[in-house]
């Protein structure tokens, strides 16, 4: 079983992107998404995913998934209500979920002061990367992956 200390460790450990981040469109040509593998300095495996809405010209979500098991960190602005046992907060703007051993990803907190609709996809991605201790693997200079959609 994963403990809260394990989750804090996974959140804080240095992580590296080893592959290209490439956007691909869905069949409807409404959403663009990317998915790229990430590893920590200790060999932990993660997947980094992003979604962009081309009709609204804005980011939709970013998520860091641990070992295909659970979303360690996720940011989005889909309507969300925290459980009444926690605080009953309702979110309709940018908020973040961090995996919790009790609540899973059912509890969110406000990040609308850090992430705004005015940000470009590149700004969103780099902010998320900073917060989750993600960098490009040294020497991977081809990482010109984020076009300002």
C-alpha cells in the first residue's frame, strides 16, 4: 500500500522527460493531446498527458500519472465538488487534484491564481512541470514541442 510519505516523495523527486512531446488531434479535430513518458532519477515511471481544446483555444487539462496506477497530480477546470466530509467547495475554474491515500483524486484545491485562461499552452505546461519537478533530460535539445496553438 502506498503511504502519504510515498506520495510526497513521488511528487518531489526529480523527473525527466526522455521523449518528444507531440500534439495529435482527435477524430473530431476539436481536441489536441499529447502523452509522453517520464522517469524519476530513481527509475519511477510516469506518464505526462495534456489536452487542449482547439475550438475554445485553451488548455483543457494536464495530468501526471504514476506507473499507470493513479493520477498523482491533475489540473483542469471541469466542474467539481469536493466531498461534503472535506469542505464542500465547488470549482468551476482552474483547480488541482493531488492523489490522496484516503480520498484518491476526489479533493481539489484552487489554483486559479497560478493558472489562467490567458496562459499559452507552453506557459501551462512549463508551470505544471516546475510544480512537479519535471525537466527535459539533459542534452535533449530537440524539445521544441509546444506551439502556441
